[in-house]
C-alpha cells in the first residue's frame, strides 16, 4: 500500500544469479540498487542497544554465510523504526527490503499490505537462483499473517529459506511453529535480560506441540557463536527424521498382494511383506527416512484431477486439501494435476494400450494357395534344378534303357507341393483383429474405461480425431465406464476374454493382468494391441509446495539407479513375459475335416462350373455358325 509498504532501492546485474526476466520483473528490479546492506535488525530500538544490534547481525550473517552464499536476501519487517544505519547484513548477491507499517492499523489493511508484499517478493524469488527471506518482528499477529500469506502466495516453497528474528519467547510462537516445521526455516530469538543472548532453533516436522525445537546455535556476551555440526543451518530435516513419525498415504483401490516370508528376527519367525512394486518402493523409502505409514483410499474411488470449475476429485483432492501427506497412485503426470499437487521424480515411463481377449486358433480354408506363393515356387525351381543336375552328373545310377528324369522331376514337384500343403493344413491362425483405436471405432466391440484416470480425462477432453470418436462411443452405448480396479481380474475374464469387449489400460497394468491370468490358468487369455498412445510419466505425489516431495525424489532416484524397482516388478509378477509376444500361428495335430479343405472344394466346384459354361458356349456357337 502506498505510504505503508516500501521497497529499498537496489540494482542487481542480470547475470548475477537471475533467470530470464520479463518486463514486470525488470520493473521491480529498477526500484532497487545493489549494495552491501547496512540495516539494523533489532525491533524496539532503545538507547544502549548498539551492542545487541551488532551481535544480532552477527548471528544473521553467520547463518547466511553458512548456507548458500549466492542467495538473494529478502528482508520483511512491520515497522519503519527498524531501519537504522549500522554495519549490517552481508548480502553480496542483492537485498530487497519490504516494510509493512502494521502498528495501529486495521487488521484488514495489514492483510492487504502483506498480500502485496508477498506477491512482489515471490516475483523476486522466481527470477533468483536462490532466495533467503529474513522476517523481523515482535508482533505474533504479524508473524502469523505473514506465514499464512507466504504459503498462500507460494513464497515459502522448499527452495526458499526462511529466517525469523524476534524477541518473542517460544511459548508465544505456537501458532507459527507448524509453518516453521514444514518449511525450510530457522528461528532466532533474542533475549536481552539479564544478559543479552541469541538462540538459533530449527523446528522439526511432525513433532508434538510439547516437543522443544532443536537448538543449533547460541551467542552470549561471553562466547562466540557455536554451530552444532550435527544440525547445520537450514538442515535437510526431511531426508531422515530423528524419531519415527507416522504419515498418511493416499493409495488407490488396488489388488494389494502380500506374501508371508521367514524372518528369524521377528516374533513368530515369519512376517508379511508387500507383493506390489510401488508399495515395496514406499516401504524401502520409509525405512530409509524413518517413518511409518497408513493407507487411506479416496471415497469416490478416483485417481482424480483438477476440473475446469476449479475443484478436484479423487486422491488429487485429498492431496490438495492436505488430508494426506503423500500419494502413491502411481499418478500419471499431467498439467492439470501439476497445478494443485507436486510430483516426485518419475518412477515409470509408460504408454497406454488396449487389452483384448485372445481369440481361439482358426483354420484358414485358403491355405492350399500358400504353396503357390512366389517364394515356394523359387524354392521348388531350385530343388528341381538340383535334381536334374544330379541326374545328369550321375547317369550310372540309373538303368541305361530307362529315362527317369521326367518321372523323378514330377515326383519331386508333387511331393514338395503335397508336403508343404499338409504342413500348412496343420497350422491354425489366431486373428488379432483389434490393434488400434480406429479398430475399436470401426468394429462392433464395446470399450471399457476406468474413470478418473489421466487417460480418461484426455479422451473426454479431445476435440478431434480418433480420441473424440472414442469419447463419442458413450452416446452409442458402446463405452462403459467404471470406478475402482478391485474386481478387474473378474471383469476381464467375464467381459474381455469372450472377445466382445476391450479395455483401455496402462501398458504395465495390462502386462501384469496377463501374467496373473497365465499363472492362474496356464494360458494366455489376453493380448495387448500393437498401437501405443498417450505416453505418460508416473510418479508419487505430495501437496503443492510440500517439503516431502524433494526428499522422496532423492530416495526414488536411488531406488531407480540401483535397479530395484524393475527387480521388484519382475519378482512380484511371475510369468511377466509369458504372454508379451503371443504367436500368431499354432500347429495342432488333428484329423483333416471339411473345415480344412472346403476352400479346395470351392475352387474345384468353381472350375467345374466354368467348364460347364464354356462347354455350353461352345455348343451354342457351333449351332449358330451352322
């Protein structure tokens, strides 16, 4: 607000740690002048505070120097009396100062000022490689309001460091302790009586309100600042929790499988382990980060996404509302979902396919024509030439009074055709008719589609092409949607296996279903169509700007680089590759029947009809000529 919210002047060269700037960013930067900060940090300045100011600035500078030195510093305070010229904060990469005159003002005015300050500070964060926000205040209401607006305005993402400087004791900071715990923050409290002292704290996440924050440094008049090496400034407190914490995880309804294994280190010598690659990955990460978890499923049985009206569904809504700490769908990464949640490093890269029932082998009645193919004739000619060469070079093997060359050549030709024909008549052909989305549109088959997935929303939002045609099958009664996958094996067996339904499914899930069916029944009941569409990256997810996501990404990267996820997929899905490349032809030992040779009979009958027609034409022609 004009007259209440101010920005000190500074300039910073464009190459000094800033990303590409737009005109709005440049306008903000023109308001400032790059300099070594000379600002006091102690609120409620009074005579005799000069030494205290110096010591407080030392603490701030020590914390800033111990972290990334290339950070841009943003200073936020609520009183103009805080700014006095002293040898102050060292900010070699630039300093932006925001002041909100909150004293004696209406709370709504202060809120409006803070929203503007946070918005401008966020723009500075967006154009800086690294940012440290220093907040100076003795007003609990101001600190709470700043915490609220900085989270709403996305100023305090995990990459932004927050340093709070105050004279308030810990028991008066209860309302911002959660914010300090869930952000990359540190707290400096100043104690003036009886002797001056600065104490630096780090609030650990997921701790009870009765737990004291971790003290990482202190400074008194008789000692210099000492940093606890076990807890450096702005520690990566989400990489591994000091004590085991409990998290709530959103997980879609799935065929969660467990297996009992021997374990001599547990009571009973046996324990259950997950038989699901994504859950096993989460268990490994939980062990490394020292947390335990419980699953919660979305009430509407949807993966979910952000809708056009601004609301969300499924697990995405649970994450947006922070009902859960994380979700392990795994979620396909889409722009709509990325607006309201954050994704970890991708766990899998997958495409979407069609799964259909594998047809029964069929007899091709025109098999007898296959021996007449050009390749067969080339082979036959080569064989005949070879036989003639042998008969010519070895005449002593034959009786001198008999010429057997024509007979032998005829036998070779007849035997070659007969042998090839008999072999082909034993072959059964498997007609994989559904291979593309266009085949689904053109052929009389129904389509199964699970609601709430990224693929579902992509098809429903399509404005042209075959994807729009697929969505149009709803009006024709040929597209059947469903929620939840708990009964997928039975649904595939009842609907897809007979051949009158196909289903859109992620390739990995489809291969797993085929493998499970093969393990259960010993045969390949399904096949995946050849067309791949809608490539997706799938990952775990967390609330927007949540601090867990960077820590999870770090652990997931290690799991993937070690090859563990692929190993779990192969181990937890027996016969995973058994039905991936089903044969198009099979050989059966069965007696020949009319179904095998009716094509030959058709040709014979057709030839006879043609002969009769020609004979009749000849008779008619001869009579006309007479």
